[in-house]
């Protein structure tokens, strides 16, 4: 069974989803791939996990790094789950390139290389936005692409964390998956 709740962030309404294992989804309303894997049958219920998640979001949106972790339940493919684990490890206020994520994944799998484009596809389908910080992934040349919540939100989140850099730019043509 999946459960849902809502949170009003400074960047817009957010839908939260969870099951008995942990948080399964956090989406800005209207974002690309919104609630893609959310089950048809779900119950709106204020679980203790949602109370904890909202507290985490309150701390985060106040401009501070939350000092506690939330129980998460990744529900993607094995490949997506591995990418999302790497995203989850990107420290607050720092960024990583798609290529760096691909290199980490290749090393974990004992491969010489991994496609940054394939990684980009998995990053773009991250089900637990903000908490699993896909907004911290940027192009090797500083391009800000691939954020399903919208480039404006990606920029706002990076600025909130103090991770926005002068060399970052929005490409004229999006490469978002």
C-alpha cells in the first residue's frame, strides 16, 4: 500500500509518497515524470514518516542542511536504484557531473566505463527529488540540464545550498531526458 501527503514549499506544492518501507516519492506538482510509479491505489494519510519528511524539508528550505536522514525506498530498476544511491551520497552544497556519476557507477560494477547519457536518463527519473539531490548533477561544461522539476527550481535549489557557481549556464537547447 502506498500513502500520500502534500507539502507547500517555497518553490511550489510537493506530493509525498511512502510505503511501509520508506519514502518512495517526492515530486513538485507538474514536473516531468510526476508520480510516474505511484500506484493507483493509495491512501492520503499523515504518517509519522511524512511528519519527519516535512520537518526535513522545513530545515532544508530554511537554508540549512538537515542533520538527519529519512528512510527511503527506491522503486526503480536496479540501474536506476544504483544511480539514485550515488545521487543520495552527493554532499549538501556540492555538485557532481553526469560523467562523475557514470565513473562511480562503472567502478562499482567493475567496468571500464559507463554511459553518462544512460546515467542522465536515470537521474531525470529520480522519484525522490530534493532529498535525493538530482539537482546537484550538472553537465561537465557547467550546463544546467536534466532537472525534471524545471531548470528554475534546479537553480533555486543550488543557490539555496550555496552550490551555484558563476560558470553554470542554461543551454539554449535542453538535453533533459
